[in-house]
């Protein structure tokens, strides 16, 4: 039986085992997926498990999407460009890092008919998930990205002709009543906190939170009450996970999965 996992710290929030084990069962695949809480000093040991065939592959969640890279033999061209890895695959004895987050986000945006082409987008956060979303937004044709981060230096490191970095402290002067806002930070995952002042939320905005657990963060809860167009992270989560499966098995398993059934099942686990 093939063995897969997701690693991170914290890891309790992750629904990855529920998703993957549902897919394995529905497609009659002999495989098992677990979650592993890992300290940073043990990252090399997890990679060794793939080398030794104890694991057939794994996903990476916060806070290791960047730190894992130095332990890999190779990284995919897109993942290298993004500088963030969330899916590890073994190929001909080499351990290879991939990024399916950017694809998951692009699919979520497209299937929910959110148009960002030629528009200004505000992105909160400059970590591994943010890097994937910045890459996706460029592929989707945004004209300008305002990147807000608590540590300005980390945002400045991502600056280019489209990305303009600012301190999160001046969010009030940058967020407009019709802004497209994307939260890529974990703020709101395990608390009632919000990455921005809730007074900045307006019904004419589009508000996206990549957090899927809870389905409705404090930020989205208020926005939904106001009638703002919102999107949580569940669709992105599902699409990135299915893309990981395709990489691990070398075939398009994702096309055999009933997305609606899977999403409905996951929503019952998050209510």
C-alpha cells in the first residue's frame, strides 16, 4: 500500500488526509494518507523517508514551503520560479519539489468566475503561499499587485515591475471600497483575528481568504454579512490536492474525481 502525508507545524487544522483518503476510497486505490507534525530540524528526515521508500510522496504546508527546498535534489521549473514547494515526488531515485498551489488558486479563481485580468489586486502576506498566488495572479494577467506584509523587508524581496511592496501598517491608505483583496496569511485560522482592520471591508470589494479551516474566518464572516463577494480557500485546497495526486501517480486521477461530491463531503467535516 502506498503511503503519503502532509507535513507542517501546526498541522492539526489540515484536512488533507480526509480529502486524499476519500479519493483513494472512491477510486479504489490502495493508498493511505496521514498528517505529520514536524519540527524544522527534522525536515531532512522526512525527505529521507521518501528516498528510503517509507513514503511515496508528501505535501508541505506552513511554515515549510520555502525551507524544504534545500533538502531536495531538484525542483520543478515553476516551483523554482515561485521559490515555494508544496508537493514532493520521487522520480528515478531523485526527490523533486513541485508547486501545485499556484494551479489550485488559478482554478479556484476561474471556476468561481472572478476576473482579475488587467486589474489591481491587494495581496496580504509574503510567505510561501503568497509566492504561489503572486505567480498565479501574473499568469491571470493582473496589471498591478499591492503586496502588504508586516515585515516590509520580506515584501520588498518580492518586488518587481508588477508587485509593489508596502507595510501592512498603512493598509488603510491603500485599500479601496472596490479593491480585490487576498489574504494569504494564516491569521484567522486558529483565532478570531483578522489580518486587516475590519473597518476597511466594503460590500463592493472582492475578498478572498486562502484559509479553508474554518470555512468562514472572521474576515469572511463580516464580508458575507455585508454582501461582499467572497471566496474561501476550499476550492484552491481541493484543486492543489488533486494536482498533487496526478504528480504522484503519473496519471490524471483528478479527472476521475467528482469535484462536487468531494467538496460537499469536505464541507460536512468543516461545519
